[in-house]
């Protein structure tokens, strides 16, 4: 099936925030957008602290995203030209109900200083079905979900949520690393998760994996190449690359199944590490 995505146009965080709240109406839901003081080096999409009011939190949606958005909304291409695999890049922006702001403070007012992580997933459906779901307005919070990026079977990269925003990729989750357990609570109704500092990347599941089986035939070489290409551009170290199964605390997630980690890291180590993809609220080029 040919994917009907809009091509990406090749155009163009120690923080105490002074912010101006701005409310935008969108079909009965509210964008709780924090417009940060630029002197504090916050992205204007960054939230300062999540609300503790369940009723308010349940009506909030993410900031609007220009459609189509410039490529720089997802990554900032460097001038260097690298030989080898170069994936096609597309965008299919998620509905505002399916993503939110990243926050400087958690719901209890504690500063969030977590370094970014990469969380790997699989779709367990076709890429088109997954994208259609993310682009659909979901008023029930239990149905709201998204990844930042999806990689199709032929290796195409599809940007869904920009990296400065919080994709809803792992609801009840904890990352265990050198600093111990890491998670941030951003909603009064739900447990803490890694979403506030995670970049979620999903691989399209092969045809024989559209089920609840423990394994399938695996991912294509093009997917591994594109995944390595993408992750190398985040600047995230290997010890902060993880899977949905590893961070999940619900006991229901096992993805990505049949993932060849040896092949992935072999390919990843062939690329120079850059930071074209800025994960979090920090303004590109700022310090901290």
C-alpha cells in the first residue's frame, strides 16, 4: 500500500519559568500552552508545570503544529554530507488530542532534569493504520496515543510528533539506568511515565506479526538502517536506548518483538553522533 503522507518541506531546559498562559479552543478541548520567556532558553511549546486539576487535565491537548511543517520542526540538518543510507522523510502530524507538552517541573513541583532516552516500539498493525489512529481525534484519554517517529517496512521515516513535544508512547513506565529509576508524573489521574523525556520510535510490524504472538519474522534491513540513521542524530548514548517492553510497568507490552539489537548497534556505530534532533524543551543551540 502506498502511504499517503505529506512530504516534509526542506525549508527551514536549569530553568525557572516566567510564562504567559495562553488558551486556545479546539472543539471543547483546551490547549494549555505555556509561552516561555525566550531569555530562559525554553521552547515556546514547553510547559512549566502540569495542572493538578483532573477535570482541567482531561480537557487539555497539545499545542498546534503547522501543517505541513518545515523539516527543522523535526530535525535540524547539518551541512555535513554522510555517505551511505539516506531514508526518505515524510510527516503525518498527530491530532492534538494525541500528544502534549513536555514540562520543566513535574506535577509536585520537582524540577525535571532527566536526560533524554530513546524508546523503541513496533506498530502491531500496518503503518497506515497506526498513523490513521494517531491522526484521529480521541476525547477519551485511554485512547490517546502516539509516537514521535515511525519507520515503515521499506525504511521510510514518518515524523508524527516533533521532539520538543511529549508523545503518548508509554503510559505507565519507568526507565532504569545508572541514575536508578526515572519517571515523571505529568497527569493527576495517571501514574508517572517516561514520556516527558522520551523520544518514541516505532518500527512497522511485518505481516506475520499482526497478532499477540511472542515473535514474528523480524524487521527489514531498510528499517534497521533507517533506525540507526535516525537515532544517531539524537545524540542519545547507547545506555539510554531502551524498549517499550523494558520500560513498561503494566506487564502487557513486549515490543519490539524479534528485534535484532546486535545488528542495530552495529549499524548505529557506523554513524557519527550528532544532535540534529533536540529532544525536550531546550532551544537549539542553548547551553544546559
